C-alpha cells in the first residue's frame, strides 16, 4: 500500500520515435514503463504487475494500472512524447 501511495503522484515520461499522425513506430510496453519508472523515480516494479489493456501506440498521456498485491493496486501516469 505504501508503494501504491508513491505511485499516485508519479509521472513516467517515455520518449519514443514516431511517424505521421502521432503513431509510434513500435509500441510502448510494460517492460519499458517499468525500466523508466526505475530510472526516473528509483522505484522497482515488476513489469508483469503492470496492466496494459493494449500496447500504447500513439503519443499522449495514459494511466496504467499496477497490481501490487491482494486487492492493492496503484496507477502510474505515463506520458509518451516524441524523442
């Protein structure tokens, strides 16, 4: 629950390469979000605990749910920018 509280104010910025129309060349995966969370906020979170309904394929702001334990979940704000 402590981690859920820390995640609440967290914003992870991910730079991705994209083409015309704001579409990404690849997709932002849970693994990338997990790695950037550690790099930017020094928080360790297994990528398997992140719940992505579908891969992120366009620029913009997203809210990603994290399952942290039995009936404990948090959210991470993910901002995908051109980079």
